[in-house]
C-alpha cells in the first residue's frame, strides 16, 4: 500500500525536473502525502466500521 501511495505522489516529479535541494523536495512530498494518508486512513476506518456491522455469513442463514 505504501509503495502505491509513493508511486502516485512521486509520479508528478517525473513530469517536471526535481529541485536541486533535497530538503525542499522531501518537504513537498510530505506536505502532499500527509493529507492524502489521513484521508485514506479515515476511509479505511469507515469501511472497517461498516463491515463490522454486517451480519456474519455463517450465521446469516440460520
């Protein structure tokens, strides 16, 4: 999952030249990655809560 996230975010860096200062590039990466990671975490929590409320398959037929 982390590799996919890294690829999606760094893909933009392939289209334009990266800055010569690596600290600036690192900061821009984390500024972009942090909000996206937060949204993904929240979505996974909502999905887990929704799946927890579903009836179990082995008990649904009885």
